């Protein structure tokens, strides 16, 4: 589904960063679609998000002054509208689902941990593993080492189900309970584990599975 079709079918919040960029630049170049260029722009914009200037796009083939102007203008509009609001706050499982909008597009499972302070603000989002979730991949050491490093008071776990079925598996439940126990020992609360797909999400806390 093309980005424009996806926007009208599911809403703009369901688009990935690359798809949003593709809508801004509209066309690609020989051998590369607008979406592919949009995905190429994604890490560049994230890296320079605090200082977006036209010259950071100089090395990207296929975008000229008109496309660069559109990107800079869109980012500045967003900054002026929401720059003073706390957009890194998680208060519900839906917030996690929206923050996982890129991962739900993946064909493999991405196990993500959100590291939060005591006010539910995101300190860091990290990819812990890529592949099927099990107790050997999601080892407490890999999950909690960044929490200690970032002085996080609590964490939220999340991973995608490429199958489209958001029902937590027995492995999901077993792994989550193991991490909850490890968190209790370390004094770091595991607030929730949210399983996400493109269309839906399940909070394991709300389902009393952790």
C-alpha cells in the first residue's frame, strides 16, 4: 500500500517516518522510489533533529531545493506546534503502540525496551533483540544493563508480532514473568509488556499476564 493510500485508510499516525518523508518529497529518482529515499532520510533527520538545516541533505541524491525546503518547513511546523510539549511521555499502552509504528512494519520480531524516569518520561528506547522472543534472547542482563546505565526507575517492554495476531504466546508470558522478577530484585519496575501489530495491541498488564 502506498503512503498516501495508507494515510487515508488508517490515519497519518500509522505512517512510518520514511513514509511521511516520501509524502513530502513526492517523487523519487531513477532506480529509487520516493519511499526508499524517505527511508534513507530517516536516520539523517533523527541524527540532526536538534539542528535541521538545508545543508545536511547535500549528500542525498534525488532531492533538490524544492524537496529540501518541504522537509525543513514540515519539521519546523512540527517544532512550532509541539516543540514545547512533552511528547516523550508514556501514559497508556496505546502510547507504546504508536511509538512502535516502525517496528510493526517489520517481518521479524523486534524486542524493544523503553527506559523511563519516575514521571513516565522516556529516557531511552533500545532494541534488545531481533528474532523470536525467548528467555535466552531477552536475558535480564541485556534488558536491565541499560536501565542501570541510564538511571531508569522503570521500564516498559514491547515487541511486534509479524503474524498480525497480538495474542501473547506462552514464551512471551514466561519471558515477561522472568523479567518482572529480575526487576524486583534490582528495584526497577517492569510496568507493562505491550505486544503490537499493525492493527492492534495487547497490554499484558491489563490482561493480568505478568
